C-alpha cells in the first residue's frame, strides 16, 4: 500500500511540474507577442537601424563642438608651454654662462612655419626650429602673436603677423636690460609686460585669433614670468 501511495505522489508531482512549466511558457509567449517579439524574425528591422543611426548622428553633432574645443585648448596649452620653456632656457643659459642670451620668434616666409631660436646674443642666430614641433603641434593649428615692437620693448597691442622677428634678451644675470613693459591698458592697472601669445585661429578667418588664447608674460626687470589665458590678460 505504501508503495502505491508513493507512486501516486510522484505522478502528481510530475504532473504539477509539467503544469507549472506550461504556465511559464505560456506567460513568456504572451509577453513576447505583447511586445511584438517573434523568434522567427528576431533582430533589428531597417526602421530600427535608421533610428539608431539617427540618434548616433544627433549625439555626435552635440558632442563634436565640445571635443574640437577641448583639442584646441590642448594644442595652445602645449605650444604655450614650449614658449615658456624657450624663454626659461635662454634665461638659464645666460645665468650659467654669464653671457647675454636671446630668444627670437618669426614666421618663415617660405614654409609659413612659426619658428623659434635660442642663441648667444653676441654670436647671433645659427639655427631656427619650428615652434610646437617638439610637442606634436603643427604651425597651421595655432597663431603666434606678440606685443614686442623692439628688443625688450612692449607696444600697445598684439600683432600676429610676425612680419619681422621679435626678440627678448636676458643679460649675464638673467635680467632684462633696459626693458620697457608698456603702459597699463584698461581694465588692467599694471603694465602689460612683454607678451608672447598663442591663439587658436578664428573659424571665420584663419589669420585672426579666436577667443581661445594662452600667453607667457615677462613682467619685471628680474625676468620673472607668468602664464595667463584668454582676455584681457592675453590681449
């Protein structure tokens, strides 16, 4: 008798299990149909692909300007660091060798590259090298400007033409002999100092600077330098 009851219980358990499985399969099938899913045509329809592509395009259009602005800022930061390094190297050489050293910047009329030279003032320039090449930035990606009107002399405005080479000279103590740092320009109350400005070209006119700028400013006769960004410090 006990064996018979055990067999009946096992059959009922199997029957219930099958019923529960059938219920689950039924519910899954209903949900698939409710959400338009059919295993026979599973995948993406052409309309779905077009919607996804359209969404990607919209997101890319939104993100692209921010990415371009970020890249431009990184470029001018790198070139500005190269300008600062050139000035500091000339000052360091002047102190170490107890001789006058100069830094000059120009735009090569043949290659159109912006170039820099660090050299002993008494021997003159022996070699120019492209500014930004060491940091992987080509000259067509930035503009270089300066307010220098003469050696160690600041003018009233920034020029980006570099039609003639500009020059900053440190004496044997690393100071700036006979330097003129210009007159204050509102809203600033201090002399502008000797400025070398790196700017992103304007999208409307590649020969003019945009508002994205970085600059190195030589502020005192002792040759102290600082870096600044955008307006009005770099104007």
